[in-house]
């Protein structure tokens, strides 16, 4: 697994910075691939009153097995194009999650989360 091969993922100390494209009002929450240099997420909530941002943070927290408070939107609060910071406690914390994500993208599998 090499993070540099994933255009939507960067490291910053022990943290990750994830670039995502969010499609709101989808039929289910899922990762549906890579769009440009962003991970494309389909989320069920509408982009109203911060609902899509809240669900985006929850979805990413579940994906990387961290608390929702460990995921912050660092840019794109009102845009479909967002950058999220996932706070890590130690180096190598996210290796398993990144490997699973990379494998599912390579196989073309849509990763669904509730």
C-alpha cells in the first residue's frame, strides 16, 4: 500500500487529509469510486442546514474507524468538493483502513456504510 498512489489521500504528521466529492440525496451511503483526484461519496442526506456535512463526517469516521470528532472539514463547507482532516494518534494508525479502501477501489466494489 502506497498512499502516494491514492490521489485523494495525503498524510500530515499522524493525520490524513482526504479530498472528497460528495453527491447528496443518494439512495444509499456509499463510496462509488474516484472522480479526478477526489474520492466520490454518495450520501443520503440533503445539502441543507449542514446535514450532508454531518453525514459526511460520520461516514468518513466509520470508514476509518475513528470518532466523529476526529474528522473535521478543513475546506468546502458549502461545496460538494471537500477536504477532511482525519486526526490520528500514532504513525501507521490507518494502514488497515487505507489498504481495505484501496483494495475495494481496485476491484470496483462499492463500499456501503449505514
